[in-house]
């Protein structure tokens, strides 16, 4: 029995030893696995991308002139249809199509010979009337003396007096005929009423012109030194203009052509219409511009911007900081946790490469200005402050 007991004790000790060895092996394997996992985690750590860098600016109010944009069309300050005032054969056309002319420059000549003859006849009639008037005056003087001497009756004196008055009236009539004949002769020489650019000659030499209510247009001329830009102003802008009546002519107006925005023309408000169009809620305005490069012509489409009389405080953001979500505009604002927060904004007009913010932002907000396509709402970013002068210029 002692041997059996001893064998059982030996087997129990062996099992305990085996158990202890298994526990030790399991502990060693766990430690080795933990260290291997830690090494794997450390090796994988460099593959995790850091937060993206976001260039931001801190917006503050700026003194700017607020501009309002309109679409308009150019019209001539002076325009005239040149029509004949006397009839006859067209003898000369003294300009080329599209020519620039000065005021009173000769354009057409209508055959003046009939009108020279008419003038000579009128002058002869005037000379005859003056001669008759001299005779009537002398006769009146003699009759007046005879009446005082009681040698003729009063009726003879009255007749002489009447003849003298008729002779004076005949002189006036003849002088009027001479003036009309001179005027008709002058109408034979058609001149430019003002300086400008001509269209083409509608009639050529040899045509017979008749002076009727439907007389033909020989050509047209438009003044070329200045032009109106006519555009419709909304009611709100009109009220602002009228409440700054004393500043109306200090409101700057800039214009570019719709077909070419490379040249900016500077002008002033010239006039406002006297009534509001109830259908559109707008009123017609006119601005006047100098044709500084000679490129303007009536009928051109124009983009007109009207500036406020005084500069105002406004928040501005670069155009590149603005995103579009369907019909809404938004920006990303960096909060205290460096998260890019989606923020809808309402924008006003343009100022250089920036947009005026009407609502949605406040002074001191940090707005992302670059890399919007790589940022998602509430994403953690690494903000980098940039000066606006260092930021790249956005495309217009």
C-alpha cells in the first residue's frame, strides 16, 4: 500500500509541475504577443495621416465703398437724322462712310443755282420797293405842305399818307423775301449740326430730292465724345440715391462693356426718370461717360456699377473661400477645437476679388480660404493663419 500511495503522490506532483509549466508558458506567450502587438501598433502609427492643413484668415470690418451692379445699354448724347430742307439735284457728297466730322463741316451740296436766282430776284424787288418808298415819302412831304397852305384838300393828304405806308410795308415784304431766299440758298449746303461720327450716305450724287413731309434721310450723325449708359435701378437703390440728393453727383459710376471687361470707364449719374415702372419696380437712370478710347458706340451692352457716396464698414471674404451648395453659399469656420464648421452665408456685391458678407459671419471668425475640396464638415484640421496679401489671387 505504501508503494501505491507513493506512486499516486508522484503522479500528483507531476501533474502540478506540468500545470505550472503550462501557466508559465502561457504567461510568456501572452507577454510576447502583447509586445509584438505594441510593436505592430508602433509600426502602423506612421501610416495614419495627420489633420489636413487649412489656410485661414481672421475677418475684420473694413471701410469700403459698396457697389451695386446693373445691366444697361449705350445711347448717344446727341443724335440727328440729316434731312434736306430744300429740293433739287444732289450735286456733292463730301464725306466717307463712318467719317468723324467737326461741327459745321460741309456734308452735302444741293444744286444752288435756282436759289441764287431766287435771291437775285428778291433783292431786285427790294430795290424797287425802296425806290417806290422814296417817291411816296417825297410825295407825302409835298402834299403835307400844300395842305398847310390850304391848296389841296385833306383827302389828297390822306391818300399820299396811305401810299407812303404801303411803300414801307412793301419794303418789309421784300426784305422778308430776301431773307427767305438767303435761307434757302444756305440750305443747299448741308452741314454737320455738331461734331460726331456719320453713318453712310443714303443718296448719291445725281438724285433729285424733294422737300416733303416724308423727305429722305440723307445720313445720320451721333456725337462721339460722350455717351449715356441707360439702365434700370431697383426701388431700394433709387431711394438711397434720392435721400442723398446732395451727394448724387458724387456717387461714382464705373462701366465696362459686356463684350470686353478689360477697360473701365468712369462717369457720373446724369439723370433719373420721373416715375417708377410699376410692372418691373424699377426706374430708368442715365450715367454719362467720356469716350476716352473712341471704342464706344450706341447700342452696346454695358455692365454698370454704382458706388455709394461714402465708404461703409463691411465684412469681406475672398471669393476662393466661398463654396456652393445648390443655390446656397457657404464657408468653413474654424472653431476652438480646430474643427471646420459648415456655415451658410448671404453675400452682397463685389469689392475687388472679395465678396461682401451680409449675414452668416461676424468679426473675428476664422474662415478657411484654401483647400475647401479636401475638407468635410466638422473635420479636425491644422489651421494656418495667412495674410491676405500673401494669399494667391483668385480667378475672376
